[in-house]
C-alpha cells in the first residue's frame, strides 16, 4: 500500500510544482517539479505509515 501512496503523492506533488513553476519558464517548472516530487514522496510515505498503524 505504501507504493500506491508514494506514487500518488509524487504525481500530485510534481504536477503542482510544475504548475507553480510555469510562470518562470521551463527550468523553473522543472526545478519546482522536482521539489514537489520530493515533498510528495515524503508525505505519501508518511501517510502510508500512519494508516498502516
């Protein structure tokens, strides 16, 4: 189940980062997407651990 939460977290985080960074061009979008990817991975894993008990 952890892999599903990490997958969803990284997808949402990187998409949100790309959208937020789009105002600053392609490189800004990429950097913001990578930051969002990391944040989504962290919180997806945390949520999975919390729900597993």
